[in-house]
C-alpha cells in the first residue's frame, strides 16, 4: 500500500501513514472552496467511514451542500468554483489531473433534493447508467441489474408490472426511490444525498430513512439534512457546519446529547439556525 506524508488536524508534526486508513472511505484534508472571490468553505478536515451514514447539518448557507458536491466533483460544473486541499477516495486524490470524472461519479453517486427522474420509462431510468458505462453485455444481465436495483431501493414490488411506464408518473416518494435505484444501478461505493426527503411527505420520508439504514450495509452514505431528527435517526456520525467552517464532528448520539462546542449546542437547541 502506498505511503504518504499526511498532516494531522492538530497541526502537529506530519506523520507517515497510509492514506487509505482502515475503515476510512473518504478523507478530506484542508478543503477550501471558492466561488469567484467568495470563500464558501474553510480548511475542512473530515474522515468519512466506510459502511456508515454521515450526516452534514447546519444552517442554510453554511457550506454543507458545497462540501457534499466536492466529494464527487459536482462543483466542476460551476465555472467560477475552485476547490483547494485534498479529498481522497480509498487513498487516491479525486482532484488529481489523471482522474476520470465520469468514472469517479459512477463510484460516488448522488441523489438530489428534488426527485429528478429522466423523461423515460421506469426501466430505462434504472438501465441508463449501466448502459452508458458499459456494465452489461446482454438484455438478461440488464434486466437483472434493473430488478436488483429496484429491490435495493424498496420499489420493485410497487412497479414490477409497469416498468414500461414513465418514471415521472410515480409519486414523489416513489420518484426519489427510483432516483436511488438509478444511483445504485452502477454499483457505486459511496452515495451522496442532498436533502433527499425535503420535498416528501412524512410517510415517504420514513420509507427513505428506512431505506438509507438498509443501504449502509453495502454503501457508504453521506447525507445533507436540515432535519436534526433525521440526522439522529439515520446516521452514525454527524458533522456540524457553520459559516463555512466544520465546527464539530462526532458520533451522532454524542453530538446530540453532549456536543463539545457551544455553537453546536446553540444550533441543536434551536437558539439559531
């Protein structure tokens, strides 16, 4: 395994260590993000553990979605955006000039705030990724991937008899699960979710939360949420952002019962935000 020099977050002397530490799927070090002259993130250091759900919480405009989009280089689509620092996936710098961004986004999938199924059939929504990435050789394999992905998204039994109907004809909660199935279909290692339940009713939200808990056995999940109750329910680790800074990160239970920073306490108790 490659060895590299890594600065620890306390500012102590650099130590030689493996970049891909056991259990750490993504390692962010001194990540800064700029939109033109405006700096949106300041020196974020965050380890994201494999097969866990990590919640990013904080007030609107605090940088949590900006950080999330940095994890699969979605910020590349914004001309004035610039990212500094290092983000490593399994020890490899995702901002290295040799990284294939299309391949990266297959490894690190994304589910957005508003369900955004393609204007295609339910089947073709899920089959789209495997087709463009060349993951299947024949119709039988594609059928199997579509079924498995819909099963993982908890949607198969609801749509198996209407796979040829438009994905846009599903309910909001079903559309969001279809988008999760679409993300899962290319066998990603990480799934990013940007407020995936904010447009959904409580029943649909409960289904998505249950699904997130099931998915973490196979995937590493990072979720941005405005709902502290949701963060408490679905995540093992929570990171609190404020004004572009990562204020605190800890096990979710500790964060919500005994936070270390008074700003975290203030946000959790509703004094600001």
